[in-house]
C-alpha cells in the first residue's frame, strides 16, 4: 500500500496515511477526525548514480564524459 500525505481542511494538521487506492477512501484526520482531508503532493528521494570511481554521474559527465548507458567514466578510465 502506498503512503500518502494529507492536510486536514478543518484543523490544518498534516499527516501521512497508508491507502489501498488513490481515492483515499476512509482516511480521517488523526487530530480532529474530519473526513476527506486534502491529499498533498509529496516530495520524493532521487537516487544518485555513481561512477565506478565513486563520483556522481552528474558531476562526472560534464568533465570526463561519463555515459551511464555505455558504462564508461573518463575520470577513472572505467
């Protein structure tokens, strides 16, 4: 089940809840019990791909020609 973030429209409490579907049926505010809180757009983590020498692909690409599809890093030669 995905974890979604919500904000209660009655008391402005922000909270997270596990939901079976995207409609978030049955979710209520944990503080005041109000039904149908507004679903928020969540931030998410972005994975950083590392080159074989340990530098990030974003840092290495402009300076050494690292190409993730080709698997090569100009900085370390791999």
